C-alpha cells in the first residue's frame, strides 16, 4: 500500500484511480448509512477523496490509511449536517426577514435613518478637530490604534485614552443634540 500512496502523492493518474477504487466502497457504505440519500453519500465520498488526495502529504507513514479516510468522511458528514441545520434555521426565518425588509424600505424608516445620519454628522462637527480625526480614522477608515498612534505621534496608551475621551465627548454631544 505504501508504494501506491507514494505514486498517488506524485500525481500518477492511474494510482489515484486505483486508490479511489480500492477505498471508496467502504467510505460510500459508511456515508450511505448515515445520510438521507445515496446521492448525498456519493457526493460526500467524492469530497472525502478530493480532500484525502490534497492532504495525503500530511499522512504519517505508519498511520492507518483506512482510519484516516473514515475520519475525513466523519468530518465531511458533520459539516453536511451543520450546513443543513443552518440552512433550515435561515429558511425558517424568511417570513420574519421579509417583514423586516418591508419595514426597512418604508418611507418612515428612511426618514429616521436620514435624521440619525444628520445628527451624527452634526455631532462630529461639534467635536474638536483632534477628536473628529481620531474617530474617523478608527471607525470609518478602520485604522488600528497602533497606526493612529504613529500618525498622532503618541504612545499606544495615550492614543487609546484619546480615543476613549473622543468617544465620551461624542456621546455627550449626541445625547444633548
């Protein structure tokens, strides 16, 4: 079996085919008894072997090849059920999401959103230039504090403190406005 694996690792197409033919029936049987349809089991079996061939370099020489393939199959099956569960949860929320979507597009919602945006901009311009700049750099441009510290020529801690004071001042002015 070792020489077959070495040939598969080297990319020999005939060896890859032989590797698949000799091991896939066990994996297919394992998955067929645990998945809802034969088509799903066949698809996952193919996925198992694609991953196995891609990861064969990681397999230790003295490892049990069959156990390794079954572990990959088990992980693929777990992923299959996890994705299925997530999909069913999302689909069960569609009526709620449709309601939210309708609400968001109502003129009242758009008016409220614009009103909040205007209030935020007004509050920003009421801040000092330094506070406005640090808030924009960190929250709009997503620049890390370390990089902002270099721009302001401050230590990391001093920059964190400046950002904290800027946020607090923004909150105070926003609540007043």
